[in-house]
C-alpha cells in the first residue's frame, strides 16, 4: 500500500523568506500524481500544485514550486517570498491507480511578520 | 465558480443519534469522497463513490455508511453517533482523481 510521510509537523518562516516543506512517499507504481494542498484557518482545502510522475520538469505556480525526486520518492514544496497569507496547514497527497488520494499528516506553517 | 457544498459547518449531536452529513457538487463530477480530519492523523478516507448508487469502503468505514442516489449528492451517515466520531468531516469531488479534488468547507461534528 502507498504511504505519504510529512516529517515536519510544524514549520516557521519569516515574511519574505523562503521555506521548504518535505514530503516522501512509498509506492511500487510507476505512473502516479502528487499534490500539495493548503488549508488556511478558514478550513477550505485548496490545491496549490500538481506534479505528474512521468514529467521530469518540476511544477511551478507563481511563488510555489516543487522539487520532485522520483528515484528518492521525494516531493518537497518550496514557497518563495513568504506572505502572511501563506500561513496554513499544508498536506502532501499521492494519487495512483487506486483512484483516491492518500494524504500525509500535514505540516503547519507559521509566517512571522 | 464551481463548488462543493456541505450543508452544515458546525453540528452538535447526542450519542446514539443517527446523523446525516450532506454534500452537493455542481461540477458534474463522477467521483465523490468523504474524509475525516483529526489533529496529528491527517485525512483518512471513510467512503468514496465513482458513480450513482455505487460506493466503496475507504480505510475507516466502521460506524459509517453512505448514500449516492443522485450524481451531485453524496451523503455520509453515522448510524449511531459515538463520541469517538467527533471530528472534522471533509467532502470532496473530482472529475478524474488524478487531477485532484475540489473540497467542501468541512463540517465540524461534535458528539456529546
């Protein structure tokens, strides 16, 4: 069975700085998708970024980018120029052949002014 | 704007009550999912559905059931609520799972 591990329960970053959230996963599949979701204190989960495993190029969305290392089964999220609105729970998720997403336990990110 | 709507944001129920959590999506998505979210445990899949009248058990289905009579609506049922079902419940839908989910705002259920 696939698993997703987020080893950092909490992280903190200074406003305007860069922070990297870690995620590792375990799978025997070769074709899959990886996601980062953000859950602000208002609770609605929103998709931040998506990566297709067959693509070597790392996905980017404005200030958000990933470092996808397929051989190492690592999928970290980098947030550049951190803003107060980036404070949230961040969840890493795996989507494979089973059809549903498997989530990590989350990392709580605080942004200091 | 596409939406997944959960009928209640906060709910307080008594032990032993039958509880219905409703979820409606307006995106014509085939797939719908129910997760519960607990601190330190992340999101755990309760049930999911890939089509009308179809349901599949997730990782923690005990004490729950679901109903999907129409494509847009996916209901989670707690047959006899217990205090250990106090949690945040998240509904999600997707057209194709590997494109990611759209989530509802969540229902914070407290069983007393």
